[in-house]
């Protein structure tokens, strides 16, 4: 079960053979470099760390430069650990988009777009009041009651309220891979992905 | 943007439609699937608009059917378009011929270009 780090390029739509217009997202996935190989003997578990997109050496810390040098590469912008690689990869090996097959389902993880401070209607899907007459004042999008009175004399933890929305790690499961273009390292999946254009995503099969 | 174009091209179907512009009269042979039967329907009219680019490029054909104006939008990439034939080249001074919607009969004619 391979995985990759990619960059969200944007969305478009294509026609399927049946003539349906399919919304799809283009991901530039790879080339990723194996920057560390973890084994049961040394780390207690098996995993592979991949790095994606070069970082300028002047912007990298010295430990980062040294870590990259061990793999014979340059410092990377994003490092992700994958536990699910079946075959053993060597340090410094380059992985491209063609490890993902066409017409399989993948899970894609990214950071969703930040929405700022949002009220309960937007953030938690509360209904609002929906009425402007019958004594209703200007409280159309207010949350309403947040609990009882002297018992329990407090607000329960996890009460849904207004606050910062977005910027979370979001995984979209079971996205079908429509096409893989190995020359440009492009993966085209059906449907949308979290995050803005140019944001980094993790693809796992 | 460039990479999106590459991705779109990977899905593009090969087609050799003749070149046409707004004001031209064309016939679109459109495949219609009914159950498991497929037949071809002709739609003949004036091209009043070509818009979009890439896989989202579409053209709009307008015709008068039983005294009612009918417009149909076709995506260039649609696999249902069997063929397109150009019947007439028209002389028009605009790219979008929305003014035709307000005109009827003889006034809605378009002068034919002599090739």
C-alpha cells in the first residue's frame, strides 16, 4: 500500500466515456525522496519517511541539512512518514507518481482552508431562528441555550459554540484515481480535496 | 494552470469538427441514448455564442421550431456529438448574437458570406 506527498494543482472537469461530466482534482505527486528508513531493530517499527519539494539550504536548519545529507539529497519542505509500504525502499530512492495505479481508490489528507472566526450556523450547521416576526429580535443566528441552570452550574465540555473554523487536517476517503500521467507526475482523482491550490496533500492507497 | 491543461488533454477525445464562428448555420448530429438504443438527432441552427476554453468550451445553437426559439448548448468535448457540418457562413459583426433573440422572421436573417 504505497503513499506519496503531492501538491494540489486545481480542479477541472472531464467527460467520461459514458458522456458524464466528472469533477476532478489534479495533484502533482512526487518526485518524493526516501529520507529515512525506520526498522524494527532501530526504531521499534517499520516505516519510510518521504520528503517532497526542495527547500533552500539557507532556510533550513543545520540538523535538517544533516538529515537530508544522510539520504544524499537536499532539505525538503515537507516530510511524511508512511508505515504502509510493502516493498523495502532504499535510502535516497526517488518515488514518482507511477506507484499509484489507475482506477484504484486512494485516501487524500490535507489541511482545509481557514475560515476564520465563524458563528454556530456556519461552523456547526445550527438552524438559526428562521423567523423575523412574532416578537423575534435581532438574534437570528444566535446559538440559543447552552445548558441548564443551577444544576450543573457550568457549561459542558465540547459544547458547540462559535470559534475558529477550518485549518484542520481533513482526510477524504475513497477517491477514485481517474488517470496517472507519469511524465509530469500528475495524478487525477475524482472529486474535491481539502485545502487551497498549491497546498500539500498526502495520498495513500 | 499549465498542469491542468496537460491533465485535460490526457482526457481529450480526438475530434475533427470543421471550423465555425458565430453567425454560421451548422447541423449538429447528436447521439441520444434511449434505454439501450442509440439514435442520432440533427439540430440545425445559427451559432450565437462560443465561450469557454479547454474542456469547458461550449457553443450555443439557436433555431426557430414551430415559431418558438430553441437554444441548445453543446460542449465541444461532449462524446455525444457525432459530427458537425457547416451549412452556411454568415456575415456578422459580433461574437455573441444575443440580439437575434429579440428578432423574428425576416429580421432575424443573417447575410451569407460568399466564399
